[in-house]
């Protein structure tokens, strides 16, 4: 597998070694990522900050009196360094508002929007200090100010890209009431916390065409992400045209690759939105698609074929041949000329060393050059590649594994294995990026990613070392996504990561994040993302042509309540050749972070902390029981789907019965043998949380906590809420012996 990190959380996880652990269940993650936060004080940026639905939350935002009415007369003026990119951004913004409101804004007779240079008649004035360069750069000034009064809005920025960021904030502020459309009066002073805020999309394991990339670039712009990390080579596919070495795409792509003209189209599309594009070509490992067409590059004889499974495989480039570097000089030079960004990613991860260890000639080379071992050979290879890239004006980026004392300090390290690796790279003087904890393909809740900070308060780094932390990237590895489902696995959760990388570190109110994510999810849909729209067609396909309205209603409710299992677990459960599997199961229809489960977690927390009576949970159990009955009826006529649906219905009914029993015990003054009762309940809960197909019921962890509270009622005493929660955690999720 491509780098898949252990989860970074503060509370205890199972003690199984990370490399052998497929990842914690959703239930555990919800508890760790959400429930434990509810004892934290809510934090806002100022006492006068309005309750807006903006993501990322600005650095400073204060309410003012009044509101700016938005009517069909809404006009825009641009003062200062006006350029075509900004005109296009304004046009996109106005069109999104037109589609949302039904209004028609002023246009020129020739068709384009009437953007003027006269602030006197404009409802929105944009003042620009200087036009941004053609290609976005690391460290470009993205700050802006936005002042909205009853008369007009004024957006000021030093650069075009800063104005684009301010426009995205303005777009999210639009509201309506009985009087019409408006934007509340307020004052914003905003700038990003980190200069590198990225999203990586793997187009290799499963092909993702141009339209997928473009609409996700639009989502990135909305969330103020500014780096698109383009993962273009992998064991399962080589996805770009090389004119110099055409057998790369001819033999390594199944015919699914981007032409160089399409790459230029994507680069221009990204630049228009203030987004850098950093390509990744993974070497020396994860290189099987390279050697299908050029087996002479490999460290063992071919022939080779494209890999169809997921994992870490043996094929690796041979670093001992000068022909390898001649090839890389030609290919990397070709790609360096195509991609304008100063950074160039070489992967460098998960080289298992099997082919190197089995090759006597390679082992002799290691000894002759005093490289010590395979790790020394890998470092030698990286230095050679770094020199090639430097010759083409590029700075090298790679995953943790490339870190070595002899690696030039200009090379950036992307940490997928944890905070320790990030800190080690920064202490060694390298620019660093965090991706550990931002693996959105793992389908963890937004809260888990949101609380994962590249620079937490206690980070063991000096002031100078902290400056080397450039930011981070969300990573969308493509084992279990298709062009149909990928948006739902990226959005809206990645907007939570975008806020962590943009907003001040003090912004950490998880319930408020979720409140705002519900709104931004709709804005993303308006911008063209299909994370909501894909679900109904997929549901209809799953249900079949003879599905009744009652069947569809029950399935919609089940899909809204359940969630897909984690990526690691699905890989373990999948048959061979998963690259060919159609991703059209019930789990593929489900959201990674279902809203009903979040609501239930919050309700349980209120009960645990004494803010609500246990009986307030009874309507949830009644609704689960009703749904289970309806799904059970659907399963009787579901044909091949019957087993999965019937099992999920049984689990949901069991969860409802367990929940009602726990609530009754919490409310009872006659407790009896609590330990025996608890021991009898645990296997029932364990059975209810087992995956069915690739789906699971995500509320079981909260029931475990409730059960622990019932068992331990006599231990509450004078414990603080924090101590009580910690005690329940220990009882409900005891550590396992190594």
C-alpha cells in the first residue's frame, strides 16, 4: 500500500503494532475524535464574532450593524491591478450566486458580467495591490480584508490570489430571510496560518479523469487549499504521457492516462484558482508500471505486468546502473519542463528491498561504495535524483523514508508516519509537511482530522525549526474510490483539514465545525462537487428496478445511518484483483461521517455528563427498531442483497434493544449484579458492530460508554466530568496486552 499511517490521537488505541493494525473502527474513532472534546470549552475568536457558516473560519471576524442587500442590481468594481484571472474569479462567483438566488446580475451587451473600474456605483469593490504571477508560488501573499456595511462591501488584497480567497469568504456569507437575500455587515481580517495547504489525489490505483480533477480543484479553491499534489505513477498505473519514453503510458496505463495537453489544461485551471500543482512520480519503489514497458530499469529480470492488487510489491528501480539515471534525466527533465512549480515529488516510500537484497551485483555495489546497506543505497539514489531535479530548477519532495543525513537541506519531507518523523526532519533542517492524520481515504470523521495539528502547542521544536513546518496535505489514495464516489470521500471532511491549515490554532470547537460543515457541504455541491448528487443514482442501481417507494425510503434511511468500514479493513476483506471491482455496494452509498451518528454521540455525552436524562435517548432506539423492521421486510425480496440487508437489520435491532436495556438500568435504583449484567451485554454489542459486507452500524461505541456508565454508577462520586469520562473510557475500551 501507499503510505497509510497509524492514527494520531491523544487517547489510547489498541496496543497492536501500527504496521499490523488495519485501523480502528469508526466507533472508536467517533469516541476519540468527538466525544472527548465535549468537556473542552468552546473557543471563538472574539466576543463580537458573528455566528457565520464560513469554512475556513477567518483569523479575525467581527459583527457590525446592518446588512448588505443582494439584488439584481449587484455590481462589482475592480480597482488597482486588475487581471484576467480576477475577472474570471468574479464571474464564477457571480454565477454561483445567480444559481443560488435566481437573480440576474448586470451584464454587458456582449454577454460578460459588467465589471467596472468605478467604485461609486458598485455594491462590491475589490482593490488589488499587484497582479499575481502566472503560476502560483509558495509563500505568495494570500491575506485580505473584507468590510461589509449596509451600503457596500470592500475587499482589499495585496495580490490577485488574496482577492480570490476573500471572494470565497464572501460567497459563503450569503443568507436569506423573508425580506430577501443579504450578507451580514461585518469586518474580516484574514490570512493563512500555513503557506502549504494541499490535497493529494491518487489517479493510479483507480483512474480519475480530467473532470474529476477539475471539480475537486473548484472544491479546493472554495476551501482555500492551494496545493494540488498530483500522484501520477504507481504499481497499478502510469498516468501521464511521455513523448520521450512512450512505452511508459503505452504499456503501463491500460490506455488511461493524461495527455500533455490535458495536463496543461489542468495546470491552467488550477492556476486560475490560485492553486499550485506538484506532480509525484514514485521512485524507486511503487514502480511496477514503470518497468512494464522498460524492464531494464528494474532490479530483477522481467517481464512485468501492471499490478491489480493493493499492497507493497517487490519491483523497484535499479540505482546501480548509470542507464537508470540517464533515463531519469530524460524523463524528469521532460516533466520538469511541463510542470511549472518549483517543487517536484519523488515518493520514495515503502521500498521493501527484496529485489536489492536478492541481487548479488547490487549488494556488491553497496559494499564497493561504502553505502552500508539498502537504506544507504536508497539515500544514494535520492541524492542522484535530487541533483537531476536541481539541474532543472526543481526542489525535491518525498515521503518520510527519504530522510537521511546526507540529503540536501532544500529537500522537503512529507510525513505520513507521525509527529516524530516530522519533528526529526525539521530538526535536521528540512522543510516539512504533515499528512499523518489527514488520510481521508481511511473514512475517519472530520473531527479526527480537525484536531490533528501540524504544530501542536507542545511540539518539541525550536522557534527556527517551527518555521520549517510549511503545512500539510489531505491524501486521497484511490484503492476504494471511483470517479462516481471520490467526491464523497473527499468532501466535506477535507474542508475541516483546510480550516486546520488556514485558521488560527485556537479555533477548535468541534460542534461548531460540524454546524458550519453542513452549510459548506451545500456550497461545495453548488460549485459542482458530486458528494451528495452521486448517492441517489447509486441507491437506485443497488435497489434494483422493482424497488417500491417503501423499499427506497427504508434504504435511504439505512444509508443515512450506517457508514463504510475503514479502507484497511476493506482491503483485508476484498478478493483478489480489486482494481477490477465495481464500487457500487451499499457501503459505497454511505457517508464516512454520518450526521445521525454524530447527533447520537452528542446526545449520549449529554447523558453521561448529567446534562440530560437517560430517557431522552429512547426515541433514537425506537427509530432504529422501526427501521430494522422495515429493512428486514425489504431483505425478504432483495435477492442477492438479502443477506447483507438482513444482517444489518438484525444488528440495528440488537443495538436498539441493548440501548433500551442500558437506559432502563441507568434509570433504575435497583442495580443488582452490575458486573454480571455488563459481561453478558458486551458480546451482544460486539456482534452488533461487526461489518456486514463493507458497511457497519456506527453508534456502538456510544452504547459501550453508556453501558460502562451503568456498570460504574457507584464509582461516580465526586469525580470531575473529565475524570469520569476518562474512567468510562478505561472500562469501555480497556487496553489489550501486547
